[in-house]
C-alpha cells in the first residue's frame, strides 16, 4: 500500500510539473546517460576555442610605456610621432575588423612607407611585436599568425594609441 501511494505521489508531482510548464524530471539513469552523451560529444569536438582573455593592467601599461618611449625619443618630431601613432592604429584596427585577411597581418619591413612612418621610430617595431607580430628574418616581414590574434590586446593597443594621439600631455610625466 505504501509503495502504491508513493508511486501515485510521484505521478501527481510529474503532472503538476507538466501543467506548470516545467520540464519533466529525469530519472538518475537518464541523467547519467545524458551526461555520458555530453562528455562523448565534447571529447569528439576537441578542445574549446580559446576565449578572449581580459587584458591585464601590466600589458596595457607596457604598451603605454612603449608609446611614451617612442614619443620621448622623437620629441622634436611631433608630426612624425603622430603619424606613427596613426599608422600603428590603422594596423591594429585593420586586424580587428578583418582578422582572417592575411594582408592585414603581414608587414613588409623593407617597405619605404613603413620605414618612414614606423620602422625608423624607436619602439615602433617593439610595439607591433608586443601586440603579437613575429619577425620573420628570411622574408624580412612582421607576421601575426591568425591563431595568435588577441582581440582584447589589439583593442587595448587601439585605446592606448588613441590616448597617445589625442592627449597633449601623453608621456609628459
């Protein structure tokens, strides 16, 4: 009699859940089977894609320090410094907007325009290397592999470049 009452209570509870629009409860066996299926699917899919990480204060500060170094090293060439900041910003924005296009992730170090705007500036190449570019000596290029594009770092770089371009007191301290 007791088992019959418990079975009836269980049925009533399930009916109430259905009437309230809640999903039906699963038995422990169903829960275990569902968990095993999810684990198998996760194992078959491989590792999850890397999540964008929050940029640490020290990385943003390090980028800012490179820009301050650039500005102080060329303090008599304000127009050239502003042009370098603008060019670096264009590189970062292009990669953020179209990270799959290789032409935005590859810079020819022998290019005269690059050398005039960024390459000859103290800290210009160092800044690009710190946002992920790698120097390829054989082809004389800076290259940012697609799998190493760090959107949060590039956004922070753009923010620092914007601050450096617009703040008249940038690097004064």
